[in-house]
């Protein structure tokens, strides 16, 4: 097995010797008639969130075709209906792809490897995903579990290469992708165990150091899809942990920086110290996009983006980041305006639980939106408010927004109400209210998972605790118009 894993080191040098630019042609066939498929493409070999998406329409015979110019092997994503697949393409190749059932089948060079690659399980980082390792408190336990997963995946590709089904170069690509995915997972698991300013168990820190040494952030050639969040853990979160342990910062100081909007500026020195050149450009593009898309509207990101434009004036990433920065600028212009007369603010300090609130609002039916200013999915749903407004009005419902932000975030809460034009009744929940809601009304007992939507009838009774979100307007309309038995 040692020989198997060391093979990457001898093969990875192949990755830097592709032609400057070579066309890649893709042809996708589907069994069931479909109007279009979507492909998320790399920008200079790197996938930036879900940007640069191409919608491919059928050419009349059920085939979807596209051509790309690649200078190096790159990750791609393919979406067919509700099915999503990861793949990687190499310069100068033609890819004949067929969807059969829920599986992509490839024909041509490295076909078996591409089919296997598209089937690898890559769940997104979530709290639930990390709880699978909650009881693993030592490096040995984590290494044993993750090592077994790495070995299982690499052996499958190694077997294909031994059979002559894939090239050595493709094997190196697959190995690098596997290595960086699980390196990201190792850092996720370990860093999630940090509490406040307390040091991690020594073996866990050693495992992080070993993982980073074996999987450097700065390198040439193929950029695995999971590089971005791995780099984020190394550059920001691992370094922040080290600064805490050195007494140069603390959780309390970081909270203060966040509240004052200076956290991003504080992090800049860490970024400048650890990455340079194209790697820095790529990471800064990710950092700016990732933070701006969360719609916290932090003004410091505007200045950082301006510096990015000066440092990388020809960056291919700029057109994808700028619209988000423009939103931040617009946000700070809008919050100067007064609150709409269609916004009613309740005194949260006098309401200690949801029962009291419902009693106070009896006589009117409400569609309840539980949210927070730091919750990006919550704010993503606000853009659908105009779709549900007539549905709620026709059914006799009004909107009730309950924010679980801390009292210290009151100004930011008001600013978000203005920016998103959230007409309706609003409550900034007290600590007692939040604790009571988590115990008695949350979808997961003792834990708030937001956004959460509820339907409350005029009598103050909770009719639906897990109501459709605004983007599910058809489902919401159906529930509101269903007569109560």
C-alpha cells in the first residue's frame, strides 16, 4: 500500500506539461427527453462556487454538445435534471457521455476512471456530517477512519490502471483529488473540536501539521474541486488557532472584530504571509466570493475587492465577484433611509416565549419566518417574497419575522429589514425566547436550524411547524388553501 500512495509523487509532474490551450469536446446523451443540461466550468482551472455555468440545449437528436479550451486538466460539474455529477476533463480529449438510470457512463480514453470518479461520494460539509466523527478524540481514531476511506478509493483507481483501463496521468489526477478532499475533511473534523481558546489535544495538532505538509496549498497543475475550502481551513482557521494559542488573539477579540466589521481586514496579513502569485489570486477570489455571497454586507469587503482589482487587474475572476460587491455598496446606501411604514417592530424584551407572542397576536393568521442576519440561506429566500405576497394576502395571512440575532446585532437587524424590504411584523427574539423555541418548536429538539417557517392560524395555533419556504410558492399556496378539518 505504501508503494501505491507514493506513486502520486512520481506521477504528479506529468500534470504541468499540457499544451497552452487545447479544445475539449463534450457530448452528453440522455435516455429520457430533457430540454437542457447544465455544466459548471472552471475559471483558469478552478471552480468558483457555482459560477460560469453553461446551459446546453439539445441539438434535436437528444444530444447535448459543447467545446471548451483547456490549458490543464480541470474539474467540471454536470447537472442533468436533479442529478449532479463531478468529473474532470483533460485537454485535447473528446468525451462521449451517456446518462443511464442515475449513472454517468463515459466512452473513450480513461472512460472507466471517469465513470468511477463521477460516482465518488462527496457530501458537503455540514454539522451533521461532522458529528460522524464527534466521538473520535485522538489522531489515531481519525487517521484510521479517514485512512480506510482513502485506501478504498485509491485501490479502485489503482486496479483500473493495473488493468490498463486508465493512464498513469489520470491516476495521478484522481489521487490528487482524493488526497485534497480528505485533507479538507481531516481539518474540518479537528477544527470543529476547538472550543473557545482552549488548546486541542497534541496529536490532533500534529495530524493537522502532517496533513498540510503532505497537501500544500500552493502547487502547480490540476486544482482539485475541494482545494478552496481546504485552503480556507489552512490559511484562516488553522492560523487563527495558532494565534490564539500564542496569546496573540482570542475568541473574544475575534467576536469584537466581527461585530465592528474589521475581521476581514485582520485576516489579510495571514493571507499575504501564506500565498503568492496565481495561488493568492485564486484564493482571494474564493475568499471574496464566499464571504460576500453570505449577504452579511460587510463594508470591509469593498476595500479588499478594490485592492484585489489593483493587484490583479486582468483577473478572470473579477466579473464574478463584482456583482456581489455592488450589492454591498447598494446595501449601505439603502440603510440610510428610514424604516417603511409597513414595518411593525415588537418589543422583544417583553416577550419571553413563542406562546406569549402568539397570544399577543391572536386574531390574525401569520406566516412565520425564523431567520438571522448571519444566515445566508435565510436571506436567499427573501428574493422570493414578491412571489408569496399575493398568495398570503389572498389566504388572509400576514408575515411575522422572528430574528434569533443577539441583542448586540439590533442595528444590523434593522439594516437588513430595510435592505430586503421586509414588510410585516418583526421581533428580535430575547435569549429566553430563543431557548424556549429551541425546546418546544424547533424542527430538531434543543437546536435551532434556520431558516424555519411556520403557519399560525388566527386562534394562535401552530398549524404547520415545517411550512414550505418562499421559493416553494406552489406548495405554500396549496397548504394555505386547504380547508381545516
